[in-house]
C-alpha cells in the first residue's frame, strides 16, 4: 500500500511543482520535460534494463539449475544453515534458497551486479515457493530485500574508479569511511526487520556469525588500505572474476561428478531467463516513469533547497547539504545518483568535503525502489507490507552514518 501512495505521490508532486513553476515564470518547458521523461524512462526500463538482463538471466539461471542438480546449492545451504535458520526462520533447513541467498549476498558484496541480480531473482523465486500468500511478501522475502537495498559492498571499485577519473589526489581515501557507512546501513536494515519479525539477534549463533563477518570485513579493509589504487583495482578484478569462475567451474564439475546431463540441465534452467525478464517489464516501467517525472519537474531541487534552509535555520553546519542530491537520488535511480556524485565532484572538487561525502552516499545504499520493483515484480507480489519502510530506513541510516563518518575523516 505504501508503494502505491509513493508512486502516486511522484506524479502529484510533479504536477503541483510544474504548475507552480509555470504560473510564476510563464515557462512551459517544464511540461515538455515531464512528458519527455515519461517516454525516456519507459524506453530505459525495456531497452536498457529488461532486455540486457534477459541474456544475463538466461546464463545464470541455466548455471544455477546445473548447480542445484549437482548438489552445490544444497552444500552451500548446509554451511550457512545455522545462521540463516535464525535470520530466515521461514526457510527450511538445507533448502536451496539458503545457498542462493549466500551467493547473492556474496556477489553484491564484491560489486558483481551482473551475477547478483539473476541469482537474487532465483532466490526470490525459491522463497516464493515457500510463501503461502503468493501476492503478499513473506517475512523471508522482506529480510532479503532489506539486506539487498542496504547496498553492502566490500570493494566499491566503481566509486573509487570515478574518483580517479575526476582527479582525486588519493581515490581510495573514502574506502574505509564508505565501508563503515554501508555496514551501518545493512546492520540497521537487519535490526529493523528483526524487530518487526521478532527475531532474536542476541542468539549465540547470530552473534557469532555477525561477529565473524565483521572481523572478516575489518581484515579485508586493512589489507585493501595497504594497496595502491592500481593494486586495489587489480585485486578487486582478480577476486571478483576469480570467484565467479570458481562458482561456474564448481557447478559444472559437480554436475560431471554426479553424472547429470550438464547441457540439458543448463538449457532447462536458461529457459526461465527470458520469461522472468519480460515479466518484470511492467513493474520497471511503472517505477522508473514515476521517478523520471519527479526528477523532471524540478521537485528534487526544491526539496534540497528546503532542507538546506531548515538546517541553516536551526544553526547546524550546512557543509553536507551540497552532497544531499546524491543521497536523495540513490533510492530512486542508480544512474541518477551516479550523475549527482560526478556533478558534486566536478562542482566542488573530488577532494572537497562535498565531493567525498557524495561518494559515501553513492556507495552506502542501493536503489531501493528499483530493487523492490524488480524482485517483487518477478514473482508477482503486489502487497509489499513494510518492505519499502525497511529499505528506506536502511538508506536513512546509511546517509546519517555517511555524514557522521565524513565529518570525522574529512572535516
């Protein structure tokens, strides 16, 4: 229901802002900009997202089917079973969904979006099979979305590369602050959903896993901080591609060991790739058009200016306000947030407080509305319950953490 109100709100706010702009300035170009945005967003949803995703989906759903028949997914499920049984109590022990969730989270943390998305869609489908109310998000699906929308990424190579392109003296100086902010976002999302679902996070198993993950992240941070920007990019490339190659080899090797017909198993799973990509098109078009209209109306600019006025009125430091367009855009559009980040670095400088903070905003959260439309749309869920709140709360925690960390490290 909340998603419905937000979507309608995009159009209502855009209409009011556009009408007010026309009445005050007499310039009717804003109306053209809004209409152009509707067509552009609809085209992007199909040509730039759904169709390219079809090829990747076909590949990875085929490989996932091979992995399931070979027993690799079930093996991964046994490893994370004790932890996921506490965090996702609706998923039975050793269910394939647990292994798929692990692969999805791992791919996301390594910044491997092309692999993470199809694996995540497969995990959502597996959880949907366990869902007694097919049109309503289950507890497990909401927890999964909260973790995904929090955007936990261990090696944010895209942000670091963009800083290098924009001429930053030390492109990796945002690495540790970014990891702290994105980890706070993820942990905040997990805590919020756990409270709503009455999950005991003080269970010994949960604490041990979260503590172990935190330790691993800390050690990896320490190692990556010792590398030069060139070596960090090389390490990221080797780690990411090496892990993907290992997964593919393990799935196919497992299939050969189990004496299954690997080719037929791949084709069987791959057939679902195009179907899933087509199925999500209406959801993507609806959400991206709403976001596009909101942006084109100029409402985002008024929102930023209004917030800056409020912060200044109560006497707080306003240095962070220049980076807020990236923070506000991130839940709505990944490409839009990237453009805002680049604009901030270009306007204020890559090594300025605003330039660095915009990078933290870009890396500390993910595109909440796009992810919800994509994953829930793939399985036909219409009632999202508190998924949107969970995603936005995780985003807000990431934004607040990014601001605080930026003041500590860079102000």
